[in-house]
C-alpha cells in the first residue's frame, strides 16, 4: 500500500476517524469538499453528508450556495458526496413530522440523479458513518493506485 496524506477541511466539526497509522492526516482549509489527498486537493474531493435532512436542505433552501459548490466540483477529476445514510433512508424521507423540509425522498432522488449527470459528481450511500469512512478510504486508495502518489516534495 502506497503512503499518502489526507486533508480534512478545517470546518469539519466532527471529522471521520481515519486510521492514522496508515495515512498522515492534516487539517487544512479546502475550498471544495471536506476531504482530499494532499497534493491532489484540486483533483479529488469528497464531501460528507451526515443526514437526509442535510441533503434536503442543500437541494431546497440552500440550493444557491450548494449549486456554487457543484459548479466548483466540475473542475475535479473525481468528486464525490458520501452520505452517512442509505438510499432506503433517502427514499423514505420525510419519515417524521419534525422534519424541517417538505420534500419527498423520491423527489430528492430525482434531483440527485440530475445533479450526478449535469455536474459529473457521484453520490454514494453508506449505511452509516463507519461504512462511509471505509468507502472514502477505498476511493482514495483507488485514486492513488490509478494516478500514483502526488508530488508534494519541495526543492530547497
């Protein structure tokens, strides 16, 4: 396994617990997304979505801001949204009268399909936070296997 470093955005309040023995972890401001690989910050990005409510808010009330992020993501070779909930959870939305946003899960799914095609981003649904972390690490490893280690050395 090749060694590389993972960047976690400084605004990530409760970051994933990535295995620090295998990867160096750095907190730094990322302009797009929550996670990337040091040296490839403008090439690969992963944005974490904690709940269906968060996605519903992104696709309704906060859409102008979210759209700007989607536009920035089009310049990335690989851009992902990893959701810490299942597709089934999305499709059952809203499953509570306490939900702030009034939109059906099926409508959200249709919007996500359109976004994936239009902005060349990929949404991945995990069953929970632990699986989401594993998927992110798999994505990073596959990226390194495909493109090689970044050149982050500086010449003095």
